[in-house]
C-alpha cells in the first residue's frame, strides 16, 4: 500500500501569555470562591492591556473575596514584577464584577444548565495521554519554556512565549516531527544566536527526546521569527479570558464547542459539559472500544439533561455502536447534576487547568480511567 503523507500543526502558549494570564486570574477567583463556598457560581472575565487590568462578569457566592489581592498575587506568580515591561503586579486594577442575573440563577437553582451550547470531547491512541501528538508536544514545549525560566536555567527568558509543532502522518499515524516554531521573550543583552542555541538545547531537544522523537532539520526549526522579542505580556499584546479555546482543547485536531472554560463554575456547561465529553471519549478509547472517539453534547439553559449526545469513532470501533453507547451511559449520567456529582466538580481544582491545556493532566477527575472490572 502506498504511503499517504499528511501534516497537522498545533500550538500552545506559555502561562505568562496575556490571554493565559487572564485565564489564570479568572480561575484563581473561581478557586478562591469555591474554597469558601462550594456552591459559588461565577462567570469571570479578565482583560489585560498596557499597564492595566480589568475584571468583568458575574458571581453568586457567600465567599468574601479580595479581588485585588488575588489578581496581584497571580500576576506576580507569573513573573510580571518589572514595571519597565509596561505591565506588572503594580499595574492599576478595575473591578466591574456584578451579581449573577436572577434569570440565569432561576434555571441553575433547579440543576439546569447555566447556558445553552454544544461541547465536544475527544480521545485517540496516539499518545499515552490519549491525546493527539501535535498538541501534546506543543504543551510540553511551552511548559518547558516556563520551567527553565522559573528554575533560572535560562536567565535571559522573560514570562511570555509560544510553541508550534507540525507532525507528519503516514496513513493517519504520526511518524515524525516536521517543524518546530518557538517564540520566547528575552533580555536585551542576549544575542539571537544564543537564544536559538539555548532554546534548541534546553527546550526542544529534551522534550522531543522524552517522547522518543528526533528534532527536524535546522532549517525546519524557527526561533523568534522576527529575530528579537524584548517586551513580554500585555504591553505588546492585550489579553482576554477565554480567547485560547483551541489551545485549551485539542489543538484544532478535534472540534471545539462554542464557549470557553476559564472563570466558569461547573454549572456552566461550556466547562463541565466539555469535561464530561472528554471523560466519556477517553474511557471509550482506554477500554479499547475505539482508537479515536469524539463525544458531542448540547444543552439548553435551565434544563438539566442534554438535548443531544452523540458518539463518533471515525471507523475505528472494535465493537458495535450500541455497545459503545451503552458503555457511555453506564459510566456517566450527562445531566448537569450527574456530571457535577460524578466528577466532583465543586472543588477548587481549576487553576491547574489555566495553562498547557485542560486535558491530559493526571489527577483531574475528567482524566480518570475507570476500572475494567
């Protein structure tokens, strides 16, 4: 059989990217609320610009929250402590958060969905995480960028960056890394040559080696496409909660739903429904019922049960569709209450999702594989 070669590219961004900073702030507020009041409802949006940050959205909680302290602590944790970069933990903060609409609360109070929408969950057997290889590598690279900055292995790094990976597939199987693109903010006193050499040595090579992969040719590795990048964060590019939904999900390899995740409590099915769909899809693949699986859900505001629940295995199923659907219904009740209770989602677990994707991380309830017994 002749080889059919295709390519697929996914990207990830560092925790200090402006959009991810806003996600982290929104999830930090959610976690702080859930710590005091597990029934908290939030829809928190953050906007970061040159030397300023603003909070918007809704909240219903008995928790007492110091919003400014939460925001400044998170900005400091992410490395923005130098006012010369045009944004730091000293930048002005505006707070426009208001009480949740009683019209939304009326439905949620009776275990209904907090909004309408469609959600998708995906899994495949390309990697041990049961995720596509391009997004796994992209997330691993951005996490490595952050780690070598935080542990001061590369002293010249500043808190912002991106990674992009192109994988070559033969007959739908990943076979090699075709291209790697890295963008990192750096001190003014380091040369572009040093940035490239150190990035390949300390970031790209260790990650590809970890996955048993070879680096592409030098010509297929791009480091800082414009040559220099000195000013990180919102001074260079404004940030917004929820703008990286493809990065948060499957890197474009699978479909994404209509809503973002960060800052939303689990009554918001944009988040909990997507987690439920991933849980079902992952367990179908983990059990060997299919090599690829996509689960789709749809909800309407105020109603508990999904209007739609479908499972697609792309011709990779090892058993009947009826058996797969029976298994899916057995492992999870996809009503709003069923999802929240089964996955125990009213806990402060969300800050760990705000960078490097919401899927594939051990310990998160929607990533658990059920026993085969």
